[in-house]
């Protein structure tokens, strides 16, 4: 094997622009993990509270 590095040509996705699009979309959405935990705990609590406060008509 030679000590030269093999040139890696950009793939088809980079020619089409899909790689750049994916990188731009990925950078836009950043949420704090604590916010996700808070929402996952608060949602069922709020749902139960609304069911107790406003019971469905029977």
C-alpha cells in the first residue's frame, strides 16, 4: 500500500446540494434538553388537570 492518501471525490449528494441543505436545516433547530423534559412532564399533568376541571359530558 502506498503512503499517499487517496483523494476522496465529493459524492453525488453534494453535487445536487442535498448535503448543504441538510446542514442548514440541522443547525436551525436547537432545544435545551431541560425544556424537552419539562414539556414531557407538564403535558400529561395539564391533560389530567383539564380532564378533572372540565369533565366530558355523559
